[in-house]
């Protein structure tokens, strides 16, 4: 996340960090929200205009009760405000500082309306909702990205040379699949068998991953990850300014960056907890609701079943399983904000056998501001890992 000039601990934790998506169940670093299974969609009135958003889930405060100066996002669950800001950021190619005041002494003053960009953005949100309501029957067809395309100032003149957009997937009605499976249940059963089966997976109680991550700036950093069943995690990365660790011991989540260390709470804690869940891969059918086969597509040259599933009121995933091997080769997470969807795509490659189960040795994650590949050189299972390495280090 581009929290330039930021200093708060939340921002430090989020900025420029990655949570490597080892299993299907946790993903890009912006998957930082609780599961709101209970929430339901409703129309919220907004200065006589209707804005389709979600009602706060049980026990959650609306944005206006948590933040100081909410005018357009009244009624939005507070935890949805930051993903919405990231949607704006990604759509306009903007930084928080383009719309928000940063004081040298006091830090961020997000509630201040001093910057014209913020006032303009409010007007834009109203305009966009107007267009969708009056011209697209209330469907979210036009978003900030439709006009802005990653630029603060939308282009009015077509570019001189338009390069074809890189298509990620090619849909093909006529793709022939031998022994074609017809239900999500069968596809998941095939996947579980392909990775070694639930029994073999459950015999594994700890994992150590060693490798390196190549980020969007072309920098390579070593990474070591320790995982212990059912829910312990330690990730250690090395970047230009030193060592960075994040851990969860089943109870407390923490980070340590150079001399700084702190507990992690809220959405960031949920992110860590999610990442720490050891048996996610074999609980795929429990974590998602409404799993359904939606298409057969070509992903990077391989034919795959596209299975859609719902994780929460705001998170919907597409999972791509290779029709031949049965393995999960891609996952796209969609994070629905009131302005549009954010997406993070994770590709899993180079599955190899580790003590009887198949684990991908290459994980590539691409999001609106992430593009990184982690290559593991060594993954070992069931070696002795002391429990206390997952605890927050003593100061
Ligand atoms: C293009 C302009 C724009 C950008 C870029 C932007 N915001 Fe905002 N932000 C807004 C607007 C507009 C509001 C007020 C929403 C309302 O009135 O309901 C807001 C409100 C907020 C608030 C609530 C403040 C309060 O107490 O009322 C926070 C926090 C916030 N933004 C954080 C961020 C962060 C973090 C980023 C960068 C990731 C960011 N914003 C990027 C336009 C922007
Ligand atoms: C229908 C097209 C369209 C949509 C949708 C749209 N914008 Fe804009 N936006 C424009 C145009 C055109 C301009 C430049 C003209 C102007 O500044 O009035 C602009 C300007 C802006 C600016 C000021 C840029 C500057 O240089 O000062 C901000 C901030 C902005 N838009 C935010 C948003 C946000 C946030 C959204 C989504 C909620 C959004 N826009 C959706 C067309 C659009």
C-alpha cells in the first residue's frame, strides 16, 4: 500500500509488506478484512441518491461512527472504508497524499477537507452513482476506473498507438475436455486427491519454506516461512533496510521491523490468522459457500475449470483447477467496495512432492500495486520447530 510519509503502526505494517499466498485460502496483502457472513445487501439512501452498499454486519459500526468526517459513505461498515480508499487509489493511480493532508508533526489528518482532490472525489462519487442509477439501472457498470484508467486526469484524446490489452484468460466455448467433470464438488475432490489426499495432508504438522521473493521493483529478498498446525506462522523476509518478521502464535499476532516491534490487531490480525491456518487447502469446501463451476477457460496455456465461491459478503473468489492434473493453478480474489471491485490474482506453479503431498514451489501474486514472485528452493515437512519462535520476541 502506498502510505507515503506514514508513521502509524498500522501503516507501517501494511506498507510494502507481503503475505505470500501459499495456500488458496489467504492472499494478497489487501485481503485485510473480516468475514461478514451475516451481512446482507441493502440500498442506502445518500442525499436522495441510492448507493448500493452493504449494511454493517452484526456488531460492526458504520464508518461515520469510527471516522470523523464521513459524508458520502454513511452507513458503510467501518472496515470497508480502507478497501474503498484503495479502490480509489488504484483507479486513479493516486497516493493517499493526493487527497489527504499530512502534517509533519501531527501525521495524517484524513478527516481534513483541505485538499481539493478530496472534495472533488466526493463530487465524483455522487456523479458516478448518478450515472449508474439513471443510465445503468442501478448496476455498478461505471466505476472510477472506467474513466480514470489509473490516471488522476482522465484522457480525452485517444492515444496514438493503442497496444492490445494483454488478455489473461481466453474463453473458448469449444474447449474439449475428456472425462469432463460437471460439479464443483467433483472438481474439489479431484484436487484433494491430486495434492495427495486429506489423510496424507493431515500427517503433515509443520512446514518450513525457504526461498526468495522478486518484487515489482526487480528486487530480490530472501524469505523463510515456518508453519505449524493448527495455526502458527512466522515469516521472515530481508529487504534493503533490514529484517522483517511477522508472526502469529495461535493467540497473538506481531511484527518486528528492525528495532520496531508491536502487536498487530484488527484487520491485520485477521490477515495473519488467516495465513496461519495450516489445513486451509483441505478445507476448501468448508471455507467457501456457494461453490459452483462457472466456466472452462485457458489459463496460461492450460485448460482449467473455473469455480466460483463466496468467502464473505465482500469477498468472492474464482479458483482455477487444471482439467488434467486437478491442481489449483490460479485464484482471483475480488474485494467488493461500494465504488467497484479490487482484485488480486495468485498463480501456483511447479508443484512438487513434499513428504507425500504436492506443494507449489512458485507463487506469483499480482494486485493493483503488487507484482511479485516467490520461488522456494527448499520446503521441508515435519522437522522439529520450537513453539516459542512464533511468540512475539521479548524487547
Ligand atoms: C482521490 C481522493 C482520495 C484518495 C487518493 C484517498 N482518499 Fe481517503 N477519502 C477521500 C474522500 C472523498 C473521503 C471522505 C469520504 C466521505 O465523505 O464519506 C476520504 C476519507 C478517508 C478517511 C476517513 C477520514 C475521517 O476521519 O473522516 C480515511 C481514514 C481515508 N480516507 C484514508 C485514505 C487512505 C489511507 C488513502 C490511501 C490509501 C486514501 N484515503 C486515499 C478521498 C481520497
Ligand atoms: C464519467 C467519467 C468519470 C468517472 C466515472 C469518474 N471521474 Fe473523476 N474525473 C473525470 C474527469 C473528466 C475529470 C477531469 C475534469 C475535472 O477535473 O473536472 C475528473 C477529475 C477527477 C479528480 C480531480 C483530478 C485533478 O486533476 O484535480 C478527482 C480527484 C477524481 N476525478 C476522482 C474520481 C473518483 C474518486 C471517481 C470514482 C468515485 C471518479 N473520479 C470517477 C471523469 C470521471
